[in-house]
C-alpha cells in the first residue's frame, strides 16, 4: 500500500473534508498549507490526511480523526486560527468543509470481491 494513503483504525472514526478553490491572490498559501498539514498530523486524535490540488486551484484535503473533540481542538488551535483567517480574507475564492462519521471502510483491490 502506498504511504500516500492514511492508515485508519476500524470504524467508527471521523473524516473532515475540506474542499477549496484558491483565489488569484494565493501568495504564501503553499507554505502555510504545508505547515498546517504537518501540524494537523501532530494533533492528538489525528490519524492522518490525504490531499490533492489540480492545476486550476481546486484542492481537497481529507483528514481522519478519533472523535469530534479532537476535531474541535484542532479547529481552535492558535496557529490554525491564523491560517483560517488568512484563507477567508485572502486565499480562498470559495470553500466547503464537511465533517462525516465513517461507519464502514475497506481498501483494495487485493482481497476484495466485487458484489
């Protein structure tokens, strides 16, 4: 399995799905985004994250969490609050954030039969 995929525990756990469109003024975003990604992975209750961005500036990051308390603690972390403010004021033309409880998960294709 690729190290680009997050190893998660057996469900249930939570996924935070952050989809965003960069604005024209995204100076400094890449450095801050990389730092926030690293910091999130260091937070208690974070299992990992997967992220991608296309050439048009649309990005999707999915982070995986033990519980809603861990997600709330990350949202309230001081440096993350600064990044959120900069994103809203400068970097994002639009974003969507969704929190979902993962009830079922599997991987493949090895060992998985189609049904």
